[in-house]
């Protein structure tokens, strides 16, 4: 697989020597961090039209690098496959390449269903995976053979190929969920944390990030006001300071 065939390289962004953008490369490093951007939302009844991530990049590149010495790669924008399954396969291969180099991949964009590609990539390299998801909904649908945002969790839980040790679901909102789904999660001793329990501080949820092998964030769990932050913008959710505190805890995890 040639990277040039599946990735659109990011455009050059001018930065100062003291800014993070000055040390970002486009090659997968050893023992580093990799960013890859994805526009495939077909698993959530969306489309795979290429999104423009330039604004996100420009803001990220302008941050101070301080004494940050870990290599960072911005691989670019993933070209969506002919089918959603193709996108899953391509993403899984990229993530597996990162894990061979002990590099932490960060996927920006795409639907929640991409989580199953991430966990398959991890499963190839290790067992007993600890997965933490931040999502305002708990979707446990069994409908359909094709992977979607509604059934990907059940496909993970029911798969005989995946070695899942722990699952934690954070940020669900009672008024958006079927009560039986919440009860089922608790009955199998999965940690299920309401949005109200996350607001104000991170003490309650920090343990769920400390040893997590995979963390995914559905942006619907973050409040949106003037500019929509997600495909399905929500009035209720984690505010800007709270989501920043959560992301910090994720970054401080033992496997980050």
C-alpha cells in the first residue's frame, strides 16, 4: 500500500520556530505521535465528501512547542474508500503501521464506527484491550450486517476475534437514551457515567483514561452554540474548558 494513493498531504503552513508546526513532519516516526484526518461519515448516514481541516491544522500548528521533544507527524487527509468497509481497512492498515513503530495514532474526524477499525488494529498487536468511549448516546443495535454508528458496539462486544478486557462509556445523557440499554451495560458491569458526573472536574473519570488502550470521543458529547462542533450539534454537553481538561487526562494516560 502506497501512502500517496490513500493520503492527501497537508498544505504547508507557515509557523514560527517556537511554534509546534515547526517540528511537525509528514513521515511516521518511531516512538512518536501521528495525526490523520478522516472525512468518512457513511456509518452515521452521512457522506464521504472531503472535509477541509485547514482551520484545525492552523490553530494546532500555532501552539507553542515549549520543550516538547516527542516526534509529531501530520500524515494528512485519508482518502475515503469506494465503500465504508474500504475506509475501515485502509485506516486499520495505517494504525497498524503506527503501532509497529510504537507511535500513538490520533484520528480526527470520521464517524463513531471507525472505532471498530481502531480496535481491530490494536487487537493485532496486543490482547486485553481497555476501551473508553465519550459519547452522549449508548447505541446497542444489532440491526444490519454493514458496520454503522448504531451497531459497531455490538459488533465489538460480540466478536470472537477481539480481546476486550474493559469498556467504559462516559458522558451519556438520560433523555437521549433507551433506559434498557443503560441497564444492560450496567448489568454486565461496564462503567457507565452520566454527563452530570463529568462536569466541573475530572476526578471521577481520570481512572478510566489512566490505563486505556483506546479512547474515542464523539463530538456530539460537547456542547455547540455559535458554530456547530459536530455533525449533530447539541446544546447540552461538556463545555470548552471541561473537554480540554478531559483531553489532558487522556494525554496523561499510561498508554498515550
